[in-house]
C-alpha cells in the first residue's frame, strides 16, 4: 500500500476524489476529542478530566500500537493517570483489497469499457466507512 500511495497518479487521484491535501493524511491516524468533562466551576482547576477520543487508524496500524504509545506519553505528566475504556461496539479492524488482486483489474477494465477514450481508473484507498461487508456477514 505504501508504494502504491507514492505514485504521482495515485496522489493526484486521491486529492481529486477526496479534496486537496488528503494524500498528506490518508496514511496517518486521526484523532477527534469528541467530549470533554471536568471541573465544578469555570475558575477552578478540575480534579479530574474525562474525555472521549475517536481514533481512526489507517490500513496496517494496530490498536495495540496506539495504546502502547498512549502508555508511554502519560508517565511524562505525573501525577496524571489514565484509565482507558475501549468501546468495542464501534471498533472495527481495518480492511482492504490487495491492489493487484484480479477483481481490481476486472473493475478497472469494466470501467474503461464504459468510456473507451478515457484513462483507466486508479484504485485508491478510502478514509473509512468501508466496513459494510461486516454488516452482511461477509468474512474478512
């Protein structure tokens, strides 16, 4: 996948399909702090802070790698401590199709047959929302 993402035509296709600059983030994790709770008053330092993160990982990144990284950061801010509660219901492993799989070639050929004068489509990764096969019990 990394070599595929380095190709200039793939970079152009990704930015064209998903917006300028997408190529710079598509292979990196994203983090959204969805909620933050803490403190009793606006002018008091809170005793505790609770926040929820939505971490999206690209193909190839493992959950334990992210959790290990978090575990190395927290001790740098003693006396801070952390308790992690993973919400498994919304956690799906990454999934992908191999770029040189025969089905990819068939899709490209079929798309090209619809517009013979056009360039063949370039396979690019998606930034999420591609876990639908799990919903219909198709195995990974």
